[in-house]
C-alpha cells in the first residue's frame, strides 16, 4: 500500500514539475521566449548570441552584429578581418 501511495505521489510531482516551465514561459515577453540564435561577427569571425551582440546598420539598412564595440568600430573603418 505504501509503495502504491509513493508511486502516486511521485507521479503527481513529476506532472507538476513538467508543467512548471510552461507556466513560466507564458509569463515571459515574446522576445525572451523566442529562440536566441548565433550570429557571426564579420570582423573577427566569432559567433555571438544575437541578444548580446552589438548591432549596427550597414549599407542598405541591413543589420550587422558584432561581438564588441571594438569590432564594430573596425568594421566602420573598413577593416573586415581581424
């Protein structure tokens, strides 16, 4: 009998824990819920999370993403490779 009660309790705990992240995700802003992707710095060829990258507009309004302000400045000066 105890084993059956313990098994039922564990099942309830597992179900509750499996639903917990879903509840947290629903409260997050849409931007935080979207998958963060890697972008490549055109200067040093480093991959960086888009949410942490330095964004700069380049020719034609296309965005470029950089790992640091230094790489963004080098790109603006015309230095394409580190």
